[in-house]
């Protein structure tokens, strides 16, 4: 499976599908660039949005009440993965990108 960033991806209706565990905010930024959405969101300070290049399914990678209201979590954190379908392949892809960096 291949995924690409989609800053304008439609995320309404996505919900928790899994986790990317023990990863720091700087590690995510190194792998994927700055978050697509930031502290203006409710209950989250950082979110990346991705799209499956074949199916068009949208997945989100975000903190949920992990930092204070303006800053992402400090240190390793279990980042939430949102989607409308199971996210096993997306989680595996994210982990592969993180380990490659």
C-alpha cells in the first residue's frame, strides 16, 4: 500500500482505528513535515492527513489530549490513527517510513 499527504482531506467521520506507538513529535515532523493542522483543533494539537493512493481512503495521525492546549506531547507518545476503515496497512506504512528515517 502507498499513502500520500492530503492536507485538504475530508476527515469528518473518521474515528480511532489504532495507534502508532512510542513515537515523538520531532520524529513525526522529520518523517512527514510539520502537522497539517495544529492547536486550533479541539482536543488535539497536531494532525497529519493521508490518503491511500489507490482507494482514496483518508487516514489521520494525531494526538488526542496528549499535550497542553497549545503544544504537542513531549517525548514518546502513542499517536492516534483515525479513519473510516481499518488502518492496519496505514499503521504498518507509517512505521516503515519512521524506521527508514
